[in-house]
C-alpha cells in the first residue's frame, strides 16, 4: 500500500510542478528559470513544515507521509529532499558531511549533467 501512496502523491506532485513552474514562467516572462526556482523554494519550505508536523509531531500516519513527503514533494521537487537532508546533517553538527554533501551534490550534479550532454551529443 505504501507504493500506491507514493505513486499517487508523485503523480499529483509532478502535475503540480508543471502547473506552478509554467505559471511562474509565464508571469515572469524573463529568460531565467524562475519557475523551477519557485518550485524548489516552495517545495523546500513545504517539506520543512511537513517534516515537523508528520515526522516530529506525528500528526499523520505513514500513508500521509508517503503521499505528501515522499510522493508529492519528491515529484514536486527533489531539491526539497536535498535541503531537508542537508539541514539534518547541520542539526547533527556533522559539518564536514554537510559541506561535502552540498558541494558534491551541486558540483557533482552539474558535472554529471554536462557529462551526460557530452556523451549524448557524441553518440548522435
């Protein structure tokens, strides 16, 4: 049943991401990824609130956690999960892990994207 809630939340989150990002992009009408930035900021804020309510205060069951945090917010923006994990490392005073995770995630993902682009172009 957990997979169902994750999949259902993921479908809703993916549609919500498209709707919000598209609306912000049209509204901003600028050559900057404001839609994606808005989704990432909103999703990060939402996962912080959901974490306190659902995980720390246990105001909802595991199905709601699967639907909201893993499914919906996971599909809405994976950046929210990255942010929560980073803050968790910081709260645990694991400063080296915190800095390493942020550095490797940001730089590593940029390099991996560039490598994927380069490989795909070389194969075409």
